[in-house]
C-alpha cells in the first residue's frame, strides 16, 4: 500500500493530467480574454461558490469530521477531462469548458493547499494532521500543472503525434481513474458502509445543486444555452482523482488511502448518474427550442 500512495497514485494523476494537457492548445488559454463574462462566471462558480455551497450543506447535514473534510477537499478540486467530455455530450460550449478546466487546473496548485488547510482546521480540529501548504503546493504542481503544461507543449510542437496517441492515452487515463476510485472505496470499505447513508446523499445533492446553480446562474447573467451548460458541468463535475490524491498527500500515512479520500472515491461513481440526467435535460431543452439549437451551432 505504501507503493500505491507514494508512487502509483501520484504518477496516475500526473498521467491523467497529461491526457488533459494534450487536448489543450495555447488558444484555450487565450480564450479567457475573448469570453471574459462567461469565463468569470465559471471561475467564480468553480473556485468560490462550489466550496461555499459544500460548506453550507455540511452545516445542515452532520457527518463524521473526516468525511466532512473529504467533501470539502472534493469541492476544492477543479474540473477535469470528464467535465469536458460531458460538456460535449450535452451540447455545451466545449471551448469554454476546456478553457475553464485549463486555467483552474493550474490555479488549483495555489487554491487547494490553502483552502484545505483552512477546512482541516475547521472540521478536524485537534485531530487535524500537520499540513505543509508549501509542500502540498509543490507536490500538486509536479503532478498537475507540470503534466498539463507538458501535454500542451507536446500538442503544440507535434500535433500529428498527439493525434495518433490521443485515443490510447485517453483509454489508459480512464482505466487509471477507475482503479483509483475503486482503490479509495476498497481501502475504506468499513468506513464506507458505516457512513454511506449519510455521505452518499450529500454528494449526490451537492452534484445536483451545483449543476442547477451553474446553469441557472449563467442564464441569469444572460449567457447562451451552450455556455450555461458548459459552466454547469465545470462547477458540477469535479476531478475526483485529484480529491483522492490530495487526501492521501495530507494524511501521509503510507498504509492506506485515508478516509479523507472516500468522498471523492464515491463521487467518482455517483457523478455520472447526475451528469447523465443533466445531459438528457440539456439536449431535450435544446431540441425543443430552435433558438437554442442555433446557439449550439454558433458556439
């Protein structure tokens, strides 16, 4: 298990982030200034609103401190490859989704360690492990920002090579994601069975609420249907692998994935059900309204 935590887990996340990087171009980062209103709404929803909503839910629903902390860790995670893929299926603006994922995946190197330390102090109290914000930030940079940058560089310098390997890389990344999620659940099975009736509904509720708030908030800002769908997916579907990994980095037990990682592990499964229902709704809404179909074609 020590090998799992110290080698396999961070390398797997690094590979998954690399698989994200090879789908990005420099234009995805430049697009931030080309769609400032939509991007700002998505960023605020991702970085501030999601953690705030998670915190409010945990004030109403009482969970074991380690479980509550795990939910907060998940809320600090950015979107990932999955949110971009689901945005495409739902007819959303893939360009906006990719841009949000690209920037938040870099910013999380700063935000996640700082937010995690504050959440640990609040929810864990005296049981809080020692959290070295700088060390976690450096570790996250090495396993998130650097692989993303490397992927972008490979895609920019050798686009034909990237095109040739993209399907294989995506498949391996998907397999690694499944292995990590199942590992987080398996190593905390007794904790899971003792808390699933409370933890499961909280994660599903958070997922559904953020999808609805993401879409509704974007529409209130007079954004198009495709942009609103993309924002909903970005603030509603998080990078569960990153949540699992951060939990392990914080615990540093070396023996098993900690309970802090369990919420992200369960979420890695339940999020697909919530996203699937949202996709059906978004596609039907677009089909029912010709003006929304036109927006989809233009985005």
